[in-house]
């Protein structure tokens, strides 16, 4: 493990846990890369008056007609946005966007961003009180406006740019292709947390937005929960210290990256987001960081070799763009491959790798099971959701196990024996689908080693 400390901001550390021992002719090396950022902000954010890095925030509030049914949704959205504005740090640039079939700047307007202080917070909250519902839903237009504001000339190049998006319905006033084009144009330019309120929105749309823009997705089934959720999201955003950190993977001649996935705190496949930075290296986006830790699963295919051979399979680095065409290395770790005739070594699966392989499968089978249930394939749904129950129980993912128990009756968790419930509340099914990618961290290495002994 190596560390390259920045003069200011958080310190990054990289730890690598891998299946480095291969049998003769073996070619696949799997590694879990744990990245930890410390010494910057805090995951709980700062007080409004505390100093921090440059940041810009756009809050996109659904104001379509359906937000008036019931009226508590629109009222909850206004109150939640006001609470989020209260959580803004002094000096942070911000804007509020009303989203319908068009995007409208609510505050401060005229293509500008306000600078948070006591006065602008109060002005923004006065404007929020006049927000009303009416019109359709075209989320791509909301995102494009947020992009223009967050990347305007008044925002420093190094600023942390973040969006918060709330919707209560399906994106019915633009095509899926239009939304995807907006996401493609915004990707890498700002991060965005997305929330669905109530139960009339499309889970895959909301989770797709968060996935493309490296943010979080969740359901707020009861509008009364919006204020707490928005406050937490903004506090977390205020704890971000550094933007646009990339996971850089270099491989030697003959070795290739098969896939790269974030596996904690959520599962996110980054494989297709690679940006080449040389003949043997590529960058994978990770978004903005505060004080936090994330895990990534890297799979490398190496050339086959004989017993006793050893090679560097990959070098993992955390880098940022300094803005002058140069990158700064924040930390790095190494992935090795060693060919051995020791069967115990070459067949042992690293506990970190085994844990997160199971967590990735858990997310996949939940999605497959829910899709099968929706399509009427009850046998397929039972099999997939039963496997999900088994994986959740085996890995200690108690939160997901509780969500699964609202969709299936668990007969035997250890064997994955379940029965589909005849009646499932929409909110319970949508919550399971939305949170299916949330994972639990593996036990620390010392605990794992002690258990194995």
C-alpha cells in the first residue's frame, strides 16, 4: 500500500485483497480494492457557517401536476427543499429548479447561482413557499439546466458539483432516448442523488439517474419523510472535499481488465465507463469524496504461466485532474499474480473477494426475481428471490433480508426456501428494488483471519 498525501484536503489510502495464487495455467486474478479517504470533511457534513471547499448545488424539485395528489407531496417537497437549503454551508453556490415538462429556474434565476448566507437562504425559502404543482414530467430538461448552472463560469473548476433530484412520477413527456442523452451529456460533470416520493414513479428511471451520475437513489414512500432525507443528503454533500476522483488501472503487456465494479456501499458496474489514458491504462470515475471508504472489485486476466512465475497483474491508483492537463496521484496499490502447485493456496478464495462476489449476486438475483414476478413467472421469481434470501442471510445483510421478508414468506433462509406472498404493498416491492444494490461491508481482515484459525 502506498499513500500520496495532498497538501490540502483528504488523505487517500488504497488496500488490496486478492486471490493472487493461481494454479499452473491459471489466468484470472480477482482483487478487492478498499479506498479510504480521511482527514477532509466528515460524512455528516459541516455546520452552515463552517469553512469548506468550493461547491455548487442544484436542487431539482418535481412540480408536475401529480405532486398535488395528495397535496402532502408538494407541501413535503417545499419543506424538504427549505431544510436542504438550511443545511448549505456559507459560501456554497446554489440554485433551485422547478421541474415539469420544462425546467424553470426558481431561485435565484437569470442563469445565475446564489451564494449561501443567511440572507439568500431566507430569500430562497420565501420563493419556495410560492411553488405550486402543474404540468408534465421531462427529467432530462431538468438535468440539462442543472448542468448549465453548475458548470457556468462563476463556478471554479475544482468545485464539488452536486445535484439533488426529486420526482413522484414517470418521465412521460420526453422519450427514454432523450433522458439517456441528457444523462450522457451530464455524466462526469456533476454528481446527483435521486429520490422517488410516493409509489407512482419508475424505479429503473430513478436508479438509472443516480447510477449514471454516481449518486444515491432511494424511495421516500411517505412525503413526511422528505425533510429528514433531504437534510441528510445535503449534509452528506457538504461533507464532500474533492471532486472527480478517478480509479486508474494500469496493466502490463498481455494482461487485460475484465471488469471493474464498485461493491460497497452499493454495487455499481464501472466497466464500460473506462477512459483510456495511455496504451496500458484507463480511468474509471468514482465521483466526489469526503471522509468515507468504498470497495471495488477488479478482475484481471493475465497470460498463463508456469509454476514459480510471478508478475504484477495491475497497478491501482487514485488520481485527480489538476486542471492543467496533468494528474495528481493520491494513492496506489498493487495486484500480484503468483503461480503455485500448492493446491490449498491456489484454491482458497480471499474472504473479501468471496463476500463481495456474493453481494453482487444478491443485487442481481433480487432484480431478476422482481422482474420475473412482474412478468408472471412465479416459479422463476420464487427461485431467484429464494436465492436472494439465502445470500442475504449468509452474508449478514440484515437490511436486505428484512426487505425480502416483505415480499416472500421465508421457510428456511439457509437453504433459500421461500413462498411468494399473495399480496405485496407497492411501497415494499419498490423499496426492495430501489435498495437492492446496497451492500454490507466485509468483516475486517483481522476478524476474518481469527475466524479462519
